[in-house]
């Protein structure tokens, strides 16, 4: 990864959900830049366990207000990345993780109150661009397009965003809201659409694609996403930014590229969707490019090659 010299003075940076897919890459890059990195994570089954030993970790749930506040008081972070957001709301409503994630505003309040008590300079919340702008009529969708989430997951992200904005107005806690498109890359959880396709094709088995595969998404490679996250820790303040490639690609095309890279002859199995989903999605990231010069650098073919190579060596 090409590092961003955005945080040029050693800082203490705390990352909630830092053992997850994005958290793994973000914390390692922050460490390389000379920062003290602290992770709060419950280390659930989907979490990446092989965290660098130089990163200080706390195994706890962010629902535990007393423990979280004690950690903040002890570590005195300068910047907080809030990645332990609403991902569990993607599970079925019968899943215990879903039920546990329902108190979204209560969990957010614990983090914000802890930030305020510890004089944190900025909180960065990683939201979901695809879920915030569901069924948008403008593609790629700009940051100022009216938010219209159709799913509970999207609505929860928007609620957290609005809570953070309100907290800033009330208490002056600086923030950045970063609306990411679909992040992919090595080490992603296997339930993601790209890893699920890659792993099936590697085994010469037929991957499952829900729907007819014509639905489009904006897939951004993990290195590019982390570069934006680090850049905004230093330079952005009290704004919302889209972070994506601005390009649509269908699930069928993802499969086709993967199949061609691996010289495979498998074909996908199409299954009916259990729920309705957005047919088209891509994010307009002109704002962050105009203000800070950031843009995605990894095209989908090269990103898939790197991802396939990793899964091929780590099956």
C-alpha cells in the first residue's frame, strides 16, 4: 500500500471494530505511520485474529459503557475511528448478533460520551454509501443527494450519522462521516460477494449469485479505502465524504473477470433474492478529490488479481 503521510505527528488512535476486515488494514497502516494504535473489539467469529502485537487490544463490547469509558480514560486517544457500527444489522432478525446490534444510538452515545470526556480531537465514522443512497436516481450518486435508505441497515447508518452531527452541534466534537462503497480485497470475510465467488471458482464449483446478476455495485479496493480513511483523519472536519470509484460493475462481470483470471469453465447458479435490493449503485467521490486530491487507484481487474492470489495461497 502507498502510505499517506496524513498523520505526521505521533498520535494515539483508537479504533472500534479494529479486528475486522477494514480495521485490520487501517490499524496496520496507522502503526506503520508511527502512531500508537488501540483497538476495542469483541473479537467475534468474523474478526481477524492475527493483529500486530504492537497494537494494544481490548477484548470488550462497546455496549459496556463502564469498560469503554475506562479504556478511553486510560489511553487518552487523539482520534477515534468508529468501525464497530451497524454491520450486524445485515444478519437475519433471528440472529442474536442482530438483536444485540439494535441499540444503535445507545452504543453510539457511549462512544461519543467517551470521546467528549477524554477530549478526543475528532471521530471518524465509517458509514455505507450504498445503503444510504439505496435506489438513487442519479448514478454515480453525489454526497449531497437526499439520503433515502430502504433497509434497516441503511437507516441505522443514517441515524448514527445524524446523531454524530447533532453531538457536534451540542458539544463541539469534530467529526468526519465517510460513506464507503463496497470494499473488497484479501482477508475479507468469506460471506462477501467477491470472496464467495473467488473461493467457489478456485474449487471449480459453481458460485451462487442471488438475482440475475445484472445488479451493479461500486467496488473499491481495500488499499484505496484505507488511504482515504487516513487522509481524512488529518485534513477533513465536520463534513460528509463519499469514497468510491464512481464506476458501476455488475455481479455477472465480477464473475466473468474472476473466471477468466483463473481460466475456469464453471458457471454461476442463480437463486431468487429473499429480499429486495438496490439494482444500481455507485458513489460520486468528486468532493474528496477536489478538496484533498484523493482518488481510487486500483482498477477492478488488478484488485481482483491481488485478491484471488491471496485466497489462492490461503485456502
